[in-house]
């Protein structure tokens, strides 16, 4: 789902602000290098914590009438050294114990395989792990958990000379720097496993991909609000400027794309995702469709050794 949203996002937000002291491009590039590095490492600073997530999809038709929607609730906790996503409710209905355990086991196996691939280790037996639900273990995984990758679904790459300092603002009672990022390589690269009609991509396919990525980068601008002392992104936003270059625009026109992600200081000096909100407006022959996708992360907390997930006391 996140890749689909990312493929739709082409953005530009034009803003004005007071001049700030970080006016030299070399200073700004050095500053942004630290910001990007901190974003990647921040989730590992605390070795034990759990959190809740609410995922919402909503589709509205002409006149903003509801067409379809769903809401899922999850809890993340650490098990065998990995963050595990545990389903709690679907559209208000509590997930059964059997379904929850199966989901958790399958999820943990996938994360363990992913970790081994990242470390270049040989595959291990794929039997589901023992269902132990104590949450007193410590983080061992090196790849970011899903709640981090979902929040940062458009991956910022450090690109020297692609930033502009707009000015200083106040956000949530904190003084922040507002920085605009004009990416050149945000939409780049292809999945090595990708196949065209079951075949290896041709030179023509690769050229088409490269041109599409170039056009996506051309219309993209990201606005970031950064706490300068902590080098911490508190918020970033995307607003599209149009997708007239997309094929079949006569049939389907993407008229509006907006996305906002916010980060909060969930523990002292530990900044973690707070919310993500994406809105896409599509114009078809019969009228406009509005799609909203949101993630809300809440109730970050440190567990005690007796904490259980999804199990009621008998």
C-alpha cells in the first residue's frame, strides 16, 4: 500500500519565512546530513517499548459520500528481539486469540527472514516460532520495524545542494527550522525482482522507468520542520503540483495529493512517529473520488516483565 501511495506523490509547497542564520549551503548540507542520520537511528535508542497503532482507509465518492472504509487496530511489542505487529481489532471487532497468534507467528518469521537476508546469512528452518508473549526482551533486529518504515514511506536520501532554508517557525511550542527539499533521486532505482509480463525488463522498459522517475522527481518538493538542537524532523509534508505526465490522464486525473507525517518525543530524547495522513483526489468520468489513508501511533510505553499481549487474565 505504501509503495502505491509513494508512486502517486509528486509535491510542491511554496512558503515564505524570516531569514535564518543557516544561510550557507555547505552549512545547511552538513546540518541535513545529521538530520537524516538521526532519523535512521532514533528508533533503536530505547531497547524496550511497545505502542499501539490504528490504520484507517476511507474512500468517498461524488459529493463526499462514503463508499468504503475500514479500521484496524494493532499493538507492537518486542518478542525474540524483534518488533512484532499484533492485531487487536478489525472494524471494532476483537480478533480471536487463534487468529492473533497465527498473525504474530507469521509476522515474526517474515521479520527474521528479512533480518537474515540483510546480514547475508543462510536461511534457517521456517517452522513458526514458539508462541511466547512476554514482552521483556530487548531489540536485536537491525532493520527498521514496520511502524518506522510506514511513517517514512517516502525515503529521504541525503542529497547535497538540494535543500533550501525558508526560515524559522514555531511548531508545538518549539522553535523549528523550515527547510524545503528538492529531490533528484527520491524516486530512483527499480526492484531487481521486477518482471514485465513474466520476463526480464528490456532496455526499453528500463528507459521508460528512468523517464518516469525523472518526471516524478521533477515535480517533487518536500517541506520539513526540524528541531535544530536535536537535529530532529518534527513534521514533513508533501503537496502535489499535478501529474499531467502520467499515462491515460484523459481517463483518470490525479487532481490533488497531500501527505503529512508528524513525530513526537515519546520518551526523553527519543523521537518516534506520531501520525501519518495521506489524501488523494482522483477525477474520473463520473466524478471525484477521495481516498484517505492514515496511521495513528499512540500510547508508547515501557513494559514490565510481566506484561502480556492479547491474553486475558484467567
